[in-house]
C-alpha cells in the first residue's frame, strides 16, 4: 500500500504524505472497509483462475 505513494501519479503531495504515514492498523482498516466493493469480483477471479488451472492440468 505505501508504495502507492510513489507509484500513483494521481495522488497529491498531501495524499502521498498521508499514505506514507499510515500505520499498519490504518491500512488494515482501509482494506476491511474497501473489501465489500470488490468481494464479488475477487471470488469470480479466483473461480476463473482455478478453472483455468484445472483445465491446464487435466489437458497436459
């Protein structure tokens, strides 16, 4: 997460400073709060990846 402070060109200087200063607990809380917005897609990607891996293994 903290690497986004240097990698995300859309952050302001203030946002970069806040991100660098975030504690591990603050980052964990932010992830927990964001999880519902991506949960369905996360599991769909997992299922797609698992299906592709199974297909690859059984069709070697």
